């Protein structure tokens, strides 16, 4: 996993974001199985608190799971 230095200048900020993404992904791994996911950080992520980042990731995982479900239904 890589977090851009362009948006998060300090290594501690980048590591915190990586930790949060990994933890959130592990919690939703069953829903997201079979998907290749790329997470791109935004400048606001460096200043956001952990809860805000977690909520944002939760919404993104739900969108990914919904898109996966639509693809599965279409292929059936």
C-alpha cells in the first residue's frame, strides 16, 4: 500500500492513514472478496480524525460491495 507524499507530507500521517485503511479493509474483507481495490488519499485525509476516515471508508466499501453485487447479478 502506498500513500502519496504529495498529500501527506509527514510519515506519521501516511502511516496512520495506511493503518486505518488496512484495519477497515480487514473488517469488510468478506464483502470485498474478489475485488481489486485502489485507495487514493485526498489532502483532507491528513487532517481528518480517525472516525471521519473510518466513516468515509465504510461508505466506499459499501459502494464497492454494491457494484460487485450488480456485476454478479448481470453475469448470472
